[in-house]
C-alpha cells in the first residue's frame, strides 16, 4: 500500500522486549558458574539471535549473533573442572553450537526483516485508515455560533480506526443540525453505509426546512443504496439515528429519534433523558415496521448541554458483566465543559471495561453558551461560561 508524504512511524516494541536479549544473556552468565561442567548452560545462547529478532532490526540480530558466538567461545575456553581450567573450544558438540548459533542468527535476521515489513504494512494501513476516518468522521467544529461542540469516537478493536458509528454537526439557515447514528453490523459494509448516510445528511441538512423532511430524504438515500446492493440481508441494513436541530433564535431543541438511545439533557440541576417513549423505527426499516416518525420539542436554554451517544456507551460491560451506568456517572460528575465531559467519559469507559470494549462508541455534545459568555467571546476578550464552569472559552 502506498501513499504520498513521509512514511508513518513504526510502532515501538515494549521496553521489556527491547531489553530481553540483555536479560537473557545475564541469566546465562548467572547460571553458568552454578552448574556442573557437564551441563554447559552456554548452549542456550543458540537462541539469542531469535530473542533479539522479536524487537530489533536485522543489523542488531547480526551483532547479537556474533556476540553470542564469541561468548560461547569464551565460556567454552574457561570451563573449570576439579580446580583446573579445562578448554573445550574445539570439542565437537561446542563446534556444533557455534554453527547452530550462526544458522539461527541468519534465520533471525530474516525473521526480523519480515517482521519490520509486516509492521510497515500495518502502519501504512493504519495511516490510510486515519485519513479515511478524517474524511468520514471529520471533527465537528468546537464552536458554531452560541454552541460549544465536542465529539469522540472510540473503536472496540485496537487495529481498527473506523466503523459503523457516525456523527455530524452542520450549521444551516434553520439552526445547527446534529446527527448521531449506529449502523447495524460490522466491517466494510457498515463503513460504506455510514459514509453514504453522512453524505446524504451533509447535503440535505441545508435544503430541507424541517427535521422530518430531512430524515425522509436521508432514509430515501439509504433505501436506494440498499436496493442497489441487493442480496438477502436487505432487512438487516438499517441504521439507528437521532436527528437534532437547535435553532439560533429559539431556546428549544427538536429531536427525531429513529430507534436510537435517547439523548441526555445536562443542567446544573440534574441530568434527564429526553425520551417520551415514542421513537420511530430505524432508517431503512420504516417500510417494514410502519410506525410513524415524530419530531419532539424540548426546552434548551443557556447553560444546557445535550449529549448524544451510541449504544456502545451504555452497553459497555465490566469484567463482572455489569453495564456502564451512564446516568449515574453524569449525575455524580455534575456540569462540565464539553471537552472535559467527553474526555472523562472516554477514560471512564476504558476503566469500566478494563480496556476491553465490546463495541464501537461515539458521542457528541452541544452546550448552549450563556449570553454574557457569547458577548465576551465575540468581543475578543477571554470570556468564561458564566455561572457554569468558570473556565476560559476555547
């Protein structure tokens, strides 16, 4: 795989693995004088080149091979038996050990070169995946008008950078429109579906006058794409999503829930789910379920914060199998600025699961600035979120 620009850096091996050859030689030197001459521990130095190949390049493996043979010669020439030094340099089994060490050294150098090629390929794949994620899930603006925004995406697999969770924030003539969604399934099909949905939303958000029309247009695009794909999994290619709209001239938020976990409204007085028990079906399933879609309106004033998230957050389990208690956590933390809130949520999810996430997770938050903070920020002075966090605006 090729790309323009400098090669991405290779992942550094753990420190213990880099020092493993030194520890290996130290153990041999420690055991050699403690064992009888009939048990030459120095023979295990044959494996030194392979131990070195785990974390070092071929040149270092070659140096370790020469060093191993030299150490074997030294130990074979200074064996002590009955109080006198006995030389075994030319004994047949010692000569075989020198030859085996050289052979293993050659094989270790080949192994190290192959490992570096594989690491380079993996680094290139991750580099391309990061570029794809920036295109697919580009970071939301930190501020749009009087809204502070923040987002994060956390992959369940360390090797994966993108998946089926998606989010977006688009400023339009109708207000700031937000989207968060979760594509059913995994793999390339889920990524393609997420990309298609984001493209449809980014285009339609500027044209459609209300959330219901916006959702229907995105749903039509998703259905059209599923029809082109064909196959027997048509009913499984669905997406749960929430469409949100925060008008610039009203203190409300409009929500359209398509089978997704309900958003949370965070206020100084508490944290509440925005859920009236009437979510619509997921996108691309409306033709099968036939449930109506409803746009719900909730108060959303200065100092309020809206948190949208995917089910990977609430379905994160600890080793005992207990789900992540999102509501309890947020209520115990109290109001926090969007960057700190998502950073703490991010770390808390990793701690709760002991770094063993079962699903991809994504979150998007929008905080409505108080009037004084907006005026100070717009005036070019270092403003604060008055009465809320007491911290500088970004």
